[in-house]
C-alpha cells in the first residue's frame, strides 16, 4: 500500500501581523502620552516664569507705594485706602503693551505706643564756663516737655518736670500694607511696612492700642 506523500504547509503570517499592530498601537499611545506630558510641563513652566515675573514686579510696585507713605509725615490722615497708586515698573515699550500696576493701600493701623521719659530727651553738654548743663537733644524735643511753650535752652525741672516722669510725647508703631493684584489671574502680592513715629500723647492714646 502506497502512502501519500506528506506536504509541509508553511505557517501563515496572520498571527505575526496581529502582534505587530498591537505593539504599534501601544507605542503610539506611549508617544502620545509623552507628548501630552511635555506640553503640560512646558505650559506649567511658562506659568511659573510668568508668576515669578509678576511677583517681582508687584513687589517693586508695592515697595515704591510704601516709600511714598514713609515720606509723607501726614500718612495717618491721608485716607490711603481711598487713594491707590499707579506704578510703572517696566520699560517704555513694555509699559505701552502691559500698562502700569495699581498698588492699593490698607488704612494704617497703630499697633502700640510707648511713653517717652523726660530724661530720654535730655543730653549733657559743657557750656562756655566749663560747667556741665542739661539741654534738649534737639529743637523738636522741646515740644515734648511739660511746658512746651517755653523756649528751653537749659533744662530745669521747674520747666521740664521730673526727668523720670513721662514727657508729652510717645513713640508709636504703625503698620501699613500695599497690595498689587494681577488683573488676569487674580494673584496678589502684599507688602507690609512698619513705621515708627513720634506723636503727642493724647493723640496717640486716641489712635493706638496701649
């Protein structure tokens, strides 16, 4: 009995082509994820740089606004919160495109005060005769003695009062804040500044916390 010859059939390529398609789809998905992550990272980096730039410019504007307050001896009664300040912190070309920043104040508040003793306003000097005499440290200190109407040149307790007693002046500590807000993002930078100022005792007691 003759046997039929055995013919070898080559394997089809369909399984290989299916695996290649799956691998290709996986690689495409990975590349897409990497591209999306890179775009998001780039966008975040741009936002961070923009925020840092705004923070720097806003801080400069707020500090400039506070300098204006410090140089105004009547800042306590200047109604700062009702008078925002326009500040240019960019160069000429950028200002035309971006405009100036607006610094808004908070009303100043007096956090505390301290009575100044008469002795703190007195210094000892040697007169023309070689004698040691007590005199006010400055012309502005004369108004702080118990009888400010007297033009004091040499300190006398009959005029100035007890050296250990409180004078008519106090040292006050004020807090002033200026804030700048980004109109696009709503982010804001606030800078606080403490200001020490001498005041008349009654005025300080009415304005400040003890």
